[in-house]
């Protein structure tokens, strides 16, 4: 019996051309015509079997094989080809064993279509000729329809400047499609598909319901009518790219929406609402241009329709149950969005233009805040709708580094969804606004979009809006991208792309609404390419005519979209000129009122706080730190739960052995290693009601196989997370750990966004090796290190950066700890008060530690949440100590009454009396083991070794007594990093200042590797030689 799938995937193409003709050449030429001549999207072809090129090729091969040897093919093929040769009306019928469903039914629809277009398919030669003509015409119609769907966007009128049409003979404006004009116009020309003018009035029966859209409305179409309908759908002011999408249901949904737009009438009240919103955008730009004409405003002129479009999307989102929108955007149009979308008070915007800052005399001290330019700041606003629904819109603060905010938006949205228990991503929607040059040029765009379907990073789809002014500062598209569109990158994740002319207000509104519907329905990304122009220069003080004279000659002739839409609505009677004038007067009156009020306006930086952060102290207000120790009884109970694996799963023997050892260490209270200490920190925080999230490359197991937070079944595709046994039946797990895709910039930005959402979240990002963290330098420099100072955005993000020298080369040795220390705003002067509970810890921008025991690591993690202020924490995780017995701690080191020790004194029981100590060596991190071993081998009990566990803020209060007590000792700093790297350059002036304060000679000697360009040698023997050398220097 012939396999059903075999029939379904191979007979369609051959059935479609069964009545085309009798000659072998005609059959083959028809196949080639339909499968080779037209360069349709292969993804769409594979998913739309009606035009499956692969099926046609297969059938052709079968035909050739039958011609050579009829017995070499299956009897069904043999019978089919024999009937084709004889000119039989229906040469193939399905065997009785195959049901008439699915694609089999599609075959019958094709035959039905042929019969409708030819009347009776008689078995005569005339009937065969009619059938051949009908088949050919059926194919031509479907190819023409497909051409509109696939290529219509290339013809669409989406550029309000019409740059190509105006300047197509100039190289800078050569057509983006890189094909001759003559070929471009033929893509959807009916003559290209074998039709003539005589066919325009001819009626065709088109039955292809699998394609949806217009073809669902009716089946009988005049060719002229069909062409006009598809031109309106795909070649008007909207261009739709969706044929790259593999999912037929999504394609059909898009067809239904865009092909049906031409039959929709926009209600008058909706048009008036669009006009009002557009006028607000337009009048605001004019107002600030008039009042603050010497300021950089990065105006929206040329793309003002973005504002009402965005608000239309909000309307749809609210209708669909969305409660929060998290937005990120660059400088272009940001002030307009802040005022007209997020509703930042006009008074505050105008106050900032006038140079206003928080008034210290009124108690609004910036403290350690630097502030930022007005077009970087964010805010949040909750709008109440007439039906009682509320929508909270948050625009995140961001740096000038374009697109860097993208992953932050996604992380914030994911965290908001978690906090709301929104596992279906129905209540929180991220929206990211892009510039055209940045969207095409910045790699972070793809790093972020790649998260769309990653289970622990997905946010239920992001709405992307490219405010496309067709220029990047002074660079035109032909020099800023290789692709056809700036949005081409979105095709990699099967996102639909909607191009729309920014001067067509109603089309803009429709596109934004459809995009919002798509995101809510499919929970995946969607892209809007809003094509307009930039009326002024990159900023208003720039002169764009220097570099784009022709483009700006055209722009000078443009009528603003608000004026165009106003004229349109007045002309068609939707609104009177008197009504329009009243609308303008109302807007201008409000702008003037706010401007006058802004002259005496003041604001408090604390107003930027979201309600969740009310209890968290500002950097200039004291926040108490609580103890981080946990009762041993609690630790043992938690330890028992998180080290017990279920018996009914088949885990790796070595992993089971690791968990048995962990359980034993907790029960006995001895030799608790690094991985167990970390697990106890997580477990205790979860037990106390906090949320813990860990991500990064390979974090589930740990790069160095020290964590094993996720345990994998060896015979089934299942896994088990022991940490979730703390609250076994929780619907929303308080502990999340997930491997990330191979991205640092994107994932660190995501976790930064996650961490800033709620103070009771411990968000941790771990680098595979600390060396790779500089892939995320933009996030580190502009957000983690400076976000609080610029925007008052607090967070307690932890960065785990495996660090330490073991002879594995320049990119597997150092997290560049010196760079993090340089980013710290800790002053080198000895402070008046360095109590661990003092305000100094709050005023520093971030903490940097290099711990050496599992208990120290435990306390460092817990103190992130055991205080009522938040600071980022950089942990130089000592690679050598992750499994080293030296780093193990006993359970009493974790217990109540204890906390993180900023400095660990010398633990050598044989150390001589302090006054007899000849040298005191300060060090940080795993180099301590090497120093201690070298000291034992040298028998130098007159050398004290002090571990500086916390580098920033520098522990003056703990270091000073160590220098003071060894009054006759030489002071040395020892490190395994080169002299120009590591902590030496940071520690040196601080040690000098302590010596000055103690009135001691200002002299700190050095032992370590010499200065170097690379972080380490690539040769293991050289590594050992260097180690031996600086240990020898230290012991001299």
C-alpha cells in the first residue's frame, strides 16, 4: 500500500499540472516556470504546499525515471503517467485507502478550480486543451497573488520623501533593492505572469482558502478587480513583510488583517482622536523650539505620527488586558514621548530646559547623584481608562549608547511579569523604540531579539518601533547597512515587519493597532518600520545641509503631517476648521500655563522612585545593615532539603556523589565547600521570602562544575532543581536558574533590568570566565556603575566573575578587576568614619570583593538583601578556590551573630609577636594560598599575611590596625596579576594614606608579576616561573 505521507508530499505538484498538456517538454517547462522563474520565499513555499517547488522537482524526477523504465516506479505513478500520456481527464484518483482530508482535499480543490474555469473537462482533445489552459491560468493567478504578498512591499508608497523617485540617478539614492527599475515594476505586473490587457475583464474562479485574506471574501474575481484589491493591500502606504514566517496560521492572520483594511471605515471619533493626539505632538515640538531654540531637543519633526500611533497601540493593549508597558527608546522624540505618552509633568520638562536641578535648600540634595541630560531620563505614569482599566507606562532611563537599553527593557518586563504571577505574559508588554541606523548597526539588537523564545528569558513578545528618518546623524542608508531594510535582522526570529508611511496618519494608527494585536495573540516580537524624515539636523544646532544637501532640499518642501491630516479631515467634513482652531488653542494654552509654572517649579529625585522602592534608603540617608548569619538548625534543615535527590530518577553517579558529600558536610557542620555555601545562601534567602534568579553561560552546572544547581536525568530528557524543594508546591518558583545564550552584553543588560524592578530580588549574572565580562562593558560603565548616580535607579545586581591565574592564558585568567575598581567612586582619602554600618557603604556606587572562603561568599550574597539599601556587587570568584579544601568553612562560620569580614587577619598560629614581624603582606583573593604555602616552605613565621576580602569600599578601619600593630614591619602588597593590573594601583594610595595617618614611613613594596599588556602569559612554564619569582620576592 502506498504511504499516505508519500502521496501527500509528492502528488500535489503533479496533480496540479495533470491537465496541462501531453508533451514531455510542456510538462517539464511548466514545472520550471512555476518553480524557477519566480524567486518566491522558499520558507513560504515549504509551508504553503500549493506551490511546493520541492514536490514539483520530485515529480519531475519520477517522470524521468518512468520514461527510462516504467517498472522502476510504483504502480500508482506508472498508472498516472500512462494516463497523462493518453490525455485522460483525471489521470490520478486517490486509492480508497487514503482519506480525503488535509492535503488530499487540497488536491480535490485544485481539480474543482480547474473545472470551474473550463466548464466540463471532457475527455476529448478539445477538453484536454481547455484543461491545459485552465491549469495554466490557475497557476498564473496564484503566482500573481503570491507576488503581491511577497514583493508588494517593494512597490509600496512608504517613503514620504520619495527620495528614490526624486533622486534615483544619484549614487546615494540608488535603489535599496539593488535591481533595475524595469525589473522592480514587473514584480507585481500581471503581464509578467502571462496575462494581457484582454484578460483584465475576464472572471476567474479562485478557491484557495488556505491563503485567507481576500480569497475568503469570494471566489469569483475579475482579474482587474483582483489586482486592484491586492494593490490596495500590499502596495499602498503600508508595506508588509511576512512571507518569511514559517507558521501558516500567523501568515493567514496577517493576511486577514492587512488585506481587510481596505474594507474598514475609520469612525469619525477615532479620526478626531488621532488628530488631537497628533496636534499635541506637533504643538509641543513647536513650543519648545520657540522657547528653547538654542537647546538640543532631538525633536520628532518628520515622524510626529509616532505619538498617536503609539497611543493607538496602548488602546489595543488595554482592551486585551495589559496592565503595564515597559518602554525603552533613544533620544529622538524622547521628550515628546515623556510628555504626551508617559505624561511626565510639563512643568518639570520646562524646568529642566531652564537649568533646574533639585534644590538642596529644600531638602532635595542630590547626594552623590550626578543627574543626566533631560532626554535620557525616565519616568512612570498610570492612566485610568473610561472602562475602569488602568495602564502603567514606564519609560526606562538610558545612556546615549544606542540600543543598550533593549535588554534592560526585556529584563524589567520579565521581572514585572514574575511579580504579577503573569506566566502567560498577558499583563506586561515591552515596547522598544529604535532608530533606523542603530537597529541595523548595533549588535545588541540581535543579542536581545535572540531571547524571544528562550524559556527563562522570553517576555511574551516585544513590540519594536523603528522611527526611521532615513539617516543616521550624517550617514545615509547606503553607507549604514548592507540589507534592503534596516529591519532585516528581525526576519531571523520570524517576526513580521510592517513598513508604513509616517505621513499617512490613519495607516500609521492601523499598523500600530495591528502590531499590538499580533503581539498579544502570538506572544512574539513584531516590528513597525515608521518611515519618515528628520526635519532638523541630528540635533537642532547641527547643519545637515553640509552632508545631505539634496535630501534636505526635499525636506524643506514637506508639509508637516499634522497640517496634512488637519486639511484632510476638514476637507472631507470630519471636523470643522473652527473645531481644529479650538483644539490648537486648548493645547497652546496648557503649554503656556506649564511654562509659567515651571519658573518656580522644584522636584525631588525621590519622586523617581517606584512604590516598591519606598522603603529603600537614598544614598544620603542612613540604612541599617542586618546580620547575615543564620541559625545552624535552620541551615541544617535547609541543607537536608537542597541536597536530597529523588530516588525515582536516574542521575549521574558523580553528581549523586557530590550531593551526598554536600549533605554530609551540612549535617556534620564541617568542610562546607564553595558550591554548598552558595546553595545555603540561596536557600536561606528563599526561606526568608526573597526571590533569587541566576543566569549566564553554563550557570546551571557552573563553568567549573562546582554548582550543579540543575541535575539531569541520564535516561530521560528531564531535570530536577533541588532548590525548589524549599517550597515544593509553589506555583511561581522563587528560585530561577538558567543557562543563557552566548551573550554577555545582552544577558547582563537583561539582569540589570530584572534587578532594578523590586528590592527583594537577588539577581545574579555569572560570566563563563571573568575575562569575558568586558563584552558587556557598555552595561557595566553606563548602568551598573553609574545608573544610580545619573538616574537614581537602585539595584543589587551581583556579577560573579571567575578570576585567578592558573596558566590558562590571557583570556582565561583575569576579570580585569582593576577596571571595576577604577569605576568605583570610593575616595582614597582615609574617611573620618569607616564603620561597616556607616553611610560610607551607601554612598559608594558599587562594591568589589575577592572572597576566599565559602562562608565569606555566603555572607556577601546575603548582605545584598539584608539591609535597607541596595548596591551592585562585583565578585572576583577565585577559580582555584571553588573546589579547594582551603575555602571550605564550618557551619559555625555561617551562623547567627556573624557577617561578612572585610579583612581577614593572619591565621598562622606560629606567627611571632607583632613587634617581631618583619613584613606584613596585604593581598586579595586566591594568591593567599600560594603565599601561605611559600611562607611555610620558607619557615618565615615573621611574615604576616592579611587578606583584603573587600576592596571597595576600601576597609580603612580594618586595615589600619593591621599596619599599626606591626610597627616594625615592611608593608607589601602582593598579587598574581601584573603590576599595572589587579588591585595594586588602587590599594597603593590608600595604604600610603593610612601610613601617613599613623605617621609611619610612606613606603609600600610590591611583589607580583611585572607590568604587561596582556593579562597573563600563554605558556604554562612561563606562568610557573613568574609565580615562583614573585613568591620568592615576597618571602625575601
